[in-house]
C-alpha cells in the first residue's frame, strides 16, 4: 500500500500535475500534429508523391492514403492496448512514442515521386501504416494514465487529451499560414512542406524522456496485471465497446472535417490557401482554451448531459453552417463557421475521455478505450475528408460534408443516451 501511496501523493502538487499532463499529452499532440500536417498540406503532398493528370484524382488518392493509415490503428490498439493492461500504462506510453517518432522521421526524409518513382508512394503508405499502428494504444494509455493518477478530477485531467490536439492544430495551422504566405509554390512543393514534419520529430525524444521518469498509476498497481484483457473485453463487455465506438463518432468526424476545411476552402470555394489555414488556426486556438474549461464543468455536472446537448446542436446546425459558407464564401464567414464547429467539438470532446474511462473497468480500461477509439477514428474520422470530397463529387453540391456530420452526430447522440440509461452515467 505504501508504494501506491507514494505514487499518488506527488501528482497532487501543481508542478507534478503539470508534468502528468505534459507526459500524457505530448504523444497525443505529436500524433495529431503529424496527422494535421499531412492533411493540411494534402494539395502539396499530392503533387510530390501522387502526381496525376487530373488534380481531383491526385487529391483523392492522397486522402485515400491518409485514411488507409488509420486502418493500422485497430491493430495497434489490440497489441498496445493489451500491453498497457498487462504491463502497465507507463510502458505502453513509452513504446508508442518511440514508434510514433520513427514514423514522423520517415515522412521528414521521404524522397519524392520525381526522385524514386513508384517507390515513393509505397514508402509513404508504409510510413503512414507505422504511424497508425504506433498511435493505436496512445489515446487509451494516456487517458488511463491521467484518470488513474487523478481520479478526483477525471474530467479536467482527461480533457487535456483534446486540448493538446487543439494546441497541435494551432501549431500545425501556424506552419500552414507561415509557409503558404512566405514561400513560393515551387519552394513549398520542393522542400517547404517538410519543415513542420521536422519540427514534429523534435517532440518525440522530449516525450520519451518525460514519460520514462513518471510513476505507474496507483489504480493499475492496486489491480495488478490483467491476464486476458482482450478476451474479457470481447466476451463480457462487447456492448460497452460498441456503444463507445458510437459515442466517439461525432467527436472524430468533426475533428477531421475541420482538418479538411483548408482543402475545402481551396478546391470548392476558390479561396486562397492562407485563408483556409487562418480560419483553422483560429478554431484550433478556441479548442485549446475551451476544452479544459469543459473538463472542469463536466466534473461538476457529468459528461453525458453536456455531450447530448453538443451532439444535438451538431445535428441541427451542420447544414445551415455549410449553406451560409457556400452563399458567402469569405474569410469572415469561414472563421465563423469553423469556430462554431470547434465550439461544439470542444463541448462534446471535452467530456468524452473521462466518460470512456468510466465505461471500462481498470482491468480492461486501456484495451477498451484504445480499441473503441481506434475503430471509430478510422471509420468516422480518418476517411472523413475522403468521404466529404466523394459526397461532393457524387451529389454535385458543396453542402454534402454537412450530411456526413449530421449522420455521425445522430449516431453519437443515440449511443450516449443508451450509455446514460444503461450504466447510469
């Protein structure tokens, strides 16, 4: 018991709590930063690695590769999630950030199609798959790490998962604005797009150092290693798993539609690339600041009440938001639209991690959160830009991305209502 007590007390000081947040959030931030950079520079990356006579085909292939990398995430969730439940949250976190750093490094130095031909897109896909595998256990391990160190304030501490994503988005969009406004199109395509990947590469060693010096969580030490977490999860908790997948849908779809907006602004609205990045940067800043406040709020009022309200507003306002943007395509309206989506995303996602931690017991917590999150993200998030672009092509309307957001909002609304009633959350 003394070991547990010694692990618990230090995390309640302000300095230790800060270290806990940084240690848990850096990997999540690196993961999302790398994803955002790939998505934000999709138009440039398409020309470097996937050149085609038809630019629309080139962009679709780029987004298809972007989505395909997410297919490795459930595999990573299976292995790294079970590893976190058997060996500990700390060991899973250090392993995931090492693999993540390797994937980011590969993208930083990847030769172009013009240099090595067809081998270039093959290597890009391989790097994306490694990245997807490595982040498979990141969210579950880091959320469990936060919640189990601070069970007295789970909403606030777990909310930093998405605040760190907002900060990563802020930095990524900052790179987008800086590079697209200061570099020529030729220089950006030749080497400029590699700069943010190189910056992301620096985060990995810092994250590994901090994580390797953190204590294991008291709840895991008390409960001990789970002998067969995946079997217990699939056999005894499949209903929790499926409902949690549904709950994640609105969070991840809205996040990746926001990622898609700079490309949407360029290809569908005819706006300059810098305008799309500026709007996304403002939305990211809003998310960074707002999500921890939502975390404080849900510790007082509960998660499901906030999430039901946010999902309902997603369903009711997505179509009008895209309709307004289509009718008045400008920086001001684009900012208004993405900030509204970011506000609803912050309300929903600020409550989501701590809710997920409540749903699964300690023995299967990392596996449950990892697998549900990394099944939902590839289906509803990773392919969201691809689905949005495809829906526009199929329907012939620029409002089509709103249909996707409405469908995922309705799914999450139903899932959260069932979770609230069944498990009294």
